[in-house]
């Protein structure tokens, strides 16, 4: 509890940074893009049930492309903006541990991305439910939100780490999302095995099909990678202090 309390100032300031600029508005707008597809589907279902539509939408659009981009924007901006405008050295001069800075920025990233993703998925599900033959959409919504939250935990840590190594982390992240996750990850088995999309879909399938072991194993793997990325981010930030 004490650690969380000490993280609060960094987290609060970073959330204000996101909400005061365009980042928060942009991720909310991106999160609502699936709702547009849901509206088109509700108007003309073309012989597909709402359950099938939502599952396919999550597998083919949200998990491989939209979700990583939504997380990428705040995660790379958390430290990236301060690196670009030269204010990071002043931040490092403050009597705040590097672990608190990393964890505070990371918490702020999750605080803006997970609610935005949940909102977009909920609106999409409500709109899709207007189509005929809507089944157990609450179960699908729970699976989508759960998988999206776990994916945000992983990708938020990884993109935060990348922003401390690569000056143009946002551009690098976009290339990663479209080349690795959206394109190569779909067709090459070797790439698919190490893509965030694959593990996100395992969590999604595990929740959807009531298979706790599948969802738990995938979530634990993603959590372990996230912890490793945060540890490396702390190490990198300490090296930046010495530079």
C-alpha cells in the first residue's frame, strides 16, 4: 500500500499529461472504431449471428491491430515526450526512485487504456446486440475485456521499455503492430508463437470456452514478460541518469 501511495504523484501527473493533450481523446476514438463496424453489421447482418460477428471482429481486427495501437500511444508518450522535449533530465534530478517513475508511468498507461478499451468493447457489443439472433453477448464481452486488459498489461510494459531505447518509439511501434502482429503473425507459425496476438487470443478463448488453464497459462506468460520489461525499463532509466 505504501508503494502504491508513493507512485500516486507520478501516476496522477502522467494521467493529467494524457488527458490534457490529445492522447486520451485519440485512444477513446480508436477504441470506438469497432462500434462503427457493429453498426454496419446491425443494419445488415448478412446471415451472421451477433456472437459470430463479435468473435471474428475481436480475432481479426481488435486483438492484432487496434488494441496494440491504443496501448502504444500512451505507453510511448509516457517517457517519449519527455525525451523528445528534453525534460527527462530534470525529472531524473528529483528525489524519486527510478522504479517509482517507471511504475507510476506504467500505472498511468493502464489507467487510460483499459477503461477506454472496455468502453469501446461495451459500446460495440450493445450495438451488435441490435442484430437478430443475438446470443450470450455478455459472456463474449467479458472474454474480450479480460483479454484486452491482460494484453494492455503486457504491451504497456513492452512499449514503455521501447520508448526508453528508441527515439521514435511511436513509429517503431506502428511498424511492429502492422508488420509483425497484423501481417506476419497471421501467416507464419514461428512469428505467431511469439506474438502478443496469439497469447491475447488464448486468454480470450480460455474465458469464452470456460477453460481456466488455457487463460491462466497465457496470462501468466504475458505477466512474466511484462515484469521483465519493467525491470529492464528501470535499469535503462538508471543508465540514462549516469549518461
